[in-house]
């Protein structure tokens, strides 16, 4: 019974490059959430997706950030033209339909922008 | 936007004693309150939750208490074990949103 999978676990990008973070939810879960943890801070909500739909993106920066959860395959968080301030741990969580508060987290992707 | 506060950044407890972690919130519309435990370089692990219609929920060594009038919840761990050493986050959910709102966390150190 695999949990939430995220890859890569560590990602290093130079300023201006693109970062792609992947998340495969737990089996049977149809809801995906992305959170970001900046150094010395708690986790902050970014976006909530269901298959092929963005439900709530109120925590996403307006520019350079996008997320998708296609019908087939993992959810992708994409950061274009990364800057040093994007360095953080990005966590994905999933939940079953109808139980959105029961969120189970993946191990995270640590993004370092040099 | 400080909806959730964990005012103790760290707590040190002797093995076998009780650990009490506190959390205050401002939004009276939250539906559920969750506690997560997090080790370094890992994702948060769900520990225990409580519905807003209850005032206590117990699961083994972990008990969560909710005081809605004071907008305060606490997590009790008894007896504390060295393996409990981690960062603990409270995370309310709901209030017409779809997200967990995380506190800043409390680092618990259980001394053998």
C-alpha cells in the first residue's frame, strides 16, 4: 500500500531555469494538494486539484507557478524562471473524495536554486 | 495572516512524563483540527484529529483537547518516548476553504 510518492527528492536549479515537481497520490485518492515550506516557517497551502481540474489556487504565486493533475499520470507543479526565493521544500498531499481534511503527505521535494 | 499560532517553538520533556503541545487559532469556522508530526527531511505524518463538534479525542498515547470558546487546542502525549522527538504541527481545516492551515510548529525533545 504505497503512500504519496514525490520525485525528485532533491532538485538543484540555476536561476532562470524551470523546475518540475511530480506527485503520485495514494491509491484510491483523487484529490491532490501542494504545500510549500520556506526555511524556519510552517507549511503554506498553494493549490488544490482534482483530476483535470484546479479547485483552489489561492496560495499560488500569480506568476511563474502552475500546477496540473491530468487524467493519467502524476500531478505536476511547475516553476518557470526560478529565483533564489523559490528555494524551499515542496510537499504534496492526497485525500480520498469526500474526506478532504484527511490529507496524507509525501516525503517532499527540496528545491535549491543557485 | 496568523490564523494559527503555536507559541512554544520548542519543548523538552523527560521520557515517561507528559508532553503538552498547544495551539491557538482565530477562525471560529474551522471544521476539523489535525495534528501532524514531522521528522527532518520527511513529510508530515498524520497523528490525530478532532472534529469541531467534539472536545476530546483519544488514540493510544495521544489525546487532543479542543476548547472552542477559547479557540485553543492541545495535544497530550503520555507517556512520552524518545521516538516522539520531532516537530509537531497543528493544522485546522475548513472554514469554507479546502486547505489545512499549518501553525509554525513546536520542536519536542524527549530526553531518555
